[in-house]
């Protein structure tokens, strides 16, 4: 049967590739990759295994975060001359925490065709099996690598009611889980997914505090590629303040510690906002 996918001249195809299991590629993706004049790959060595598996001999060039701007003029020039180009990342859908944004933006601004060839996506795969609400979610990608910046970002997300989705590296997964437990509250439900579609695929859900302990019990659990999902904050009725438990914790700590320190520690224990706890602690002082 003749191919139904004949790349249009001067078109950039954004092609999703497998996140682990090479059998997850679509028929259309194989046809496009075999028919374009050039494949722009995040890492040509990494992608070689996939291309060899499907007998694809299309020439490749590297396009990654360190050279994308430098290669932009060359790639746009080829598109303008009528070549069709496929953009792929190391795994999954390009541009999702991967390079390619500059090329897609420039191609569209130049009036060139940009066509998606949809397929695998790690965060969507993780979300689909997490058991957490999927009707509304917030994809955050990778958190900042430094502790202070990471904590600040998590604190900004503390009251987000949508399911939160993150990517994380094996080097930081333990520290990130601990900070999430401190900022979101130890009891907040979460799901760790690791090595999706691969031999050691793992999907494990529990309260954040328990996930921290689970991760520490076996060093092998910190290996691989992670998608981390966290339940959104419970919706609070309009005008509602702190619950009784949070108030009690704040009062106990305030009896032993300075107000700001007590509020900060109470926030880590309860997952409540630090400013609300501080206001609760100092309110009696202001009335006296």
C-alpha cells in the first residue's frame, strides 16, 4: 500500500518519538521520518537506535539547547528552499521541557508550514495512570535545581488546586520529595512514576511523607527518569481561614518560639500558608 504521508515541501514536522519502549512509535511518525530531507535531533547518537530499528536512513543533524540559536538560520534557509525537516527530541514530544521552541517560532513567523505528528508524552502517560484528577492539571516541568529557588517555587504552588505535574532527575528526586512534604504538607497525596514504558517501570502513590520513606528504603528507586504528580490543594470555602489543627499547632509552637519562626515551622507541619499562621499568632498580641 502506498504511503499516505508525503511530506509537503518547506514544512517542519514536529514528531513525537517513544519515551522508552521503541514499539510505541506511530506508523505516521515512521513514514515522516523516512520521507523528509533532514531530521533535527536533540542527540543524534541517542536517536540512532530508533532510526536503525525502523530502517530510517534520513540524514540527521544535532539541534539542542546549546546550538539551537546558531543553527536557526541554516534550518530556516533549508525550509525556504523547499526541504522538509523533522524535529525530534531524545524522547517524547519535542518542546516539552526540550529544545525546539526557537525553531518552531521562527518557522511560523516566516510563514512556513509547521505540522505536529503526535505521539508519546511522558507527563501525559504518567497523568493517565496516576489516579489523581485529570480534568485540570498544571505542568511545571523541571523545578529549579537549587534548594532555595526550588522551595520558593513550591511555596508559590502551595494553594494551586489543580493536579501538579513535575519532571525530576535522579540526583534531586529525594530532596524534592522532602521539600514537597514540608511545603505542601506531609499528608498531601502524590504519585511517583519512574522509567515509564521501560523494563523497570514503577508507579507508586502515597502521602508525600510516606513517599520520602519509601524512596529512602531502596537506592534503586532513585534511578531513572521521573514524573512526579501531586494532588492539588483542597478547595477552601470563600472566606475560610485556618482550620483548628493548624491553629493549635501554631499556638503550641508560638509558646516556645519567636512568632515568625513558629509560623514557618507550623507551615511546614500543616501545609498552611506561613503568612496566615503568622497573622493568627500575632493577632492576640495586637489586641492587647
